[in-house]
C-alpha cells in the first residue's frame, strides 16, 4: 500500500540537489561496486535548457523491479556522465560524476558548462557496468549571433490511453534543434472502466502521494518513441494542469486544503524529478513553489518567454473553492469575468513578461519574440454565447493588459505558441484601437493539437466557432500531432503535422496545413 507523502529536511535537500547538479569529480572508488543485474536507465535520457555554453543532462535510475518505480530503492548513487563530439565517444570533451539522491527518486540533473556555442554534442550515463542509451543535444548560439535557422517542435497533451506516441517518432525524424513541450506531460486519471476505443490501458489509480506521481511519469517515459524524442534534441518544458489535477489553479484544487496542498507539492516534485530542469528551479525550502517561467535566447534569432499559467493564476470565474471548474459560463450571469484584478499569470509574472517584451521592443536585434504558454490566447466567441473560464477567455482583463503591452511597445515580431485544447488553431492576435476602426493585428498565434489526447468536440462545432471569429484562420479538432516551426531571420514557417491514426503505433504522418509569418508583418498567411 502506498505511504503518505513524507516531507524531509528541505534545506538539506535543496543543498544536496544543488550539489548533485554540479559536474563534480569523484575518485573511482566512489562509484565502483557490485555489478548490476538490471538496466537502471530504463526511462532513457534527456537534455534541456540550452545555453550558449551548456545544457542540462537528465536521467533517472530505476530499481530492479519496474513495479517499484514509485519509491526510492537505494541510498545515494554516483553516476558517471560523458559528453563527446561524436556518437562513438572517441572525442570526449567533458566528463564527471553526479549524485543520484533517493530524495529525488535517483534522478540526475547535470548542469554541464564550458561547451562551445551553436554545437551538437552526444552524451551518456554510466552506473557500474551499465551504460545508458546515447542522447544528442546542442547548445544555443552565442548571444550576439543571428543564427540562420531554428527548427522547433511544439507539442503538448499526451494522455496514455488515448493514443500511441507515433507523433514523437515523426517529430524525431524531422530533426529539430529544440523541442518545446507546453504542458500535460502526464495525465492523472485512472484507466476508464469502459476501455472501448482506447489505444492502451494501465493499472494506476488516481495519484494520492509522491510515489503515485513518480509511477505515472515512469509509465509515460517507458514509451520508446517518447524516449527517442527526448534523446534527439534538447527540450524546454512547462506544465499545465494534468501534471497535478484537472483544472487546478494556484492553491485551489479539490477537497480540503490540508490534503490538497501536500498533493500539489508531491506532483511538483515529481515534475522536477523527471524533467531536464536546472537546480535553480527549486526556489524555496519546499515544493510549494517552483520557478518555471523564464527566458531562453537562441542568439539574436529568437527569444523564448516560457510562461507558467497554473501556479499563480486566480481561481476560475464563478468556481466555488474546493470544487471543479465550471468550464464555461454566461457572462451576464458571472460578474467575476469582468473583474480587472483577476490575473491569468499572477501579477508578478505579468510584470516580468511585460518587462521582457519591452526589452525585446527596445532591442530590435531580436527577430522573434516567442510566448511559449499553455493554451489558446485569442478569444473564441461561441455561437451559444457562453464563455470559457479555464483559458485566457476566462481572464479578459489580463489578456487586455498583455495586448496593451504589445501595442505600446511592440517587439519586432511576436508569435504565441500554445496547446491544452487538443485542437489546431491558427489566429491573428488583434487589438481594437481606442478610437474605433478596424482591428489591428499585433502578433501571430499557433495553438497546437495534442500528441494523443482526444479533443472532446466535433468539427461541426469548431467550424461554427471559426465562422463566428474572423481572426481565426484555421480551426481543426480531428487530428493528433504537433507543430513543426522553421524559423529564419526573414520568415517563420509552421507546419501542422498530423497523425493518420493515433491508435496505430506505426501510423504515418502528413502535413495538415502550412502557414508563414514574414519579418515585420504580423499575422499568419497560408503557404
């Protein structure tokens, strides 16, 4: 039976986590021991957070029995790591040792520095005689370099039961420079009682503690196509709600706060343990807060503003604390929707984002300002008159503040990337001039569909939404897949890549649509 969440001495824990992230050099006797009788690297390897001189390398050591993946199985373990110019590791450029702590489920977050900018590298881990698979990663270009190209994959929402991860196999074949994951890496649900139409099932129950969340990540990361995608390029990740609980925001979940907040802390800890994130993500003495929003630059070509739309958000409009979200409401029956004090990002993050965009506007040498966030930003005016409460539509004043910031100090080019809704949307991001007149296009938006999660609507309903929203250029709900973005100084090209059959692990893929954004001309155009 699973045990309740245990909270260790967090100060000691954070010190250990920071130390474990360093590229430490330990003597050979520190890692020598009895030969392992199993593969401890069963969840694969990953890299992320690319800088011009370094990346984060990740793995997690598994116990001999995969059924025990939710709980630590040994004391601290010392893992060797190597970074090389070639996949055969004939030219090793950096190596060292890192400590895998039981407090962090024996995950490893190595922060390698001293690499060359704009370069591909290969890496691997070793524990005793066991050797991991080889991962491929790269550093960002130097800060003053206008890189000629960035190939970016955007993805989100990969519910295990709803489909296989064939989309990841095709994303890997597209040879991206960077993979941007926008939330819902896991789903907390148990397998439905009615399993008809599902691709696969699992026997995990709704998470009740840290061990349960760890087991959920181990399940998702057991997929070979997902492992291969992690190993092909560095990732930049943020979260949404299903990493914790459907529709949670801030301190608001379901049930009593005394039970809910420790559960949220367990979920956030498991997220950190399984993602290639820096130790600086751990900003407090407990897992009641993680620093997820951040800036990442790709030289002068692009600057990513990675957002956190869950941790600081105000409660959804007209939702009673301790209950689920209403989903959608009628504005005339919900005065809270118009409250100007409600924030989607939290006031501190709003100010941080506006300052970052103002910096991009001041320094026009940054070609593309990219808002990497969770959901659809542009409004959806439903023919029925209802209004969504769990997206930007539920926080119209917060959206208007961001539009005003973009209008007053516009970056050279602004593109918003989103996920969450399991549908493809391509939109003009517009603002109405204060003196009236036609809407002004400020930015471009590509909200991508899911890797596998079902849409939960019909194309007829989506077509009706599109007819009611002239700023929506494309809206599709039937496809699963990802976005493939080719970015150059003069042109941004997005291909909406779709899977023929998400119930087939060997499914083909095709390009549903292609749009371009020209430098200095906001708004997507069909290509």
